[in-house]
C-alpha cells in the first residue's frame, strides 16, 4: 500500500491540474512548457558563444540571402512568361512551365531531345549489329 500515489496532488506551477511525480510534480502541459524553456536557455547559451566568433561572416551571408530571395519570389513560365506561382511544373531541364507547356514536346525540352538522340544511336547500332551477323552467316553457307 506504500506504492499508491496521492491522486490529490496538484501541479507545482499552480495551474490547478493534477501533477505527477515523474514530471517534477507538474501537469503534462506545464512540464512541456518547462522543457521548452530549458531547451531555449541551452540554445541561447550555445548560440551566444558561437555568435561572437562568426558575427562578421553572418552579416555578409544575410545580405546575399536577402538579394536572392527577392528575385525568386515570382515564378513564370519559361516559354510564355505567364505567372504560374505554386501550380508551375518543373521539368528535367530545370525550367518551370505552365500547364500548357509542361510537356517536353510543347517547350522543346533539350533533355528530351538528347535522350531521343541517344536512343536513336543505340537503335541504329542494334540494327547494324543484326545486319552484320546476318551477312556473316550468309557468307558461311
């Protein structure tokens, strides 16, 4: 009977909910807030030491980051320059296209043309190899 916990023990923070000894005599929400506060304190201490060493480097990086974010906010179709926003389709060639130009043959995709050229070469080699074997067999018979 000594293992039974007192269910009437309230939270140490005074919120009015029941507490648990495993949570430092706090309720679950107060304990979660306590953990967040301790993590923030630890991060501040570690970042405070690191920030003194890299303050000069960070200021130059922030300027570069601000200039790049302003230019990439407006996304447009590479072919017709229509605004596409979140509905833009990214192609393997790296361009962003609208719904009507999203297919490779609609925007003359360079990657697709290169792939087709390699496939044509491979097919012609296979056909040439097949004809050479046939010619050699005819000579032997």
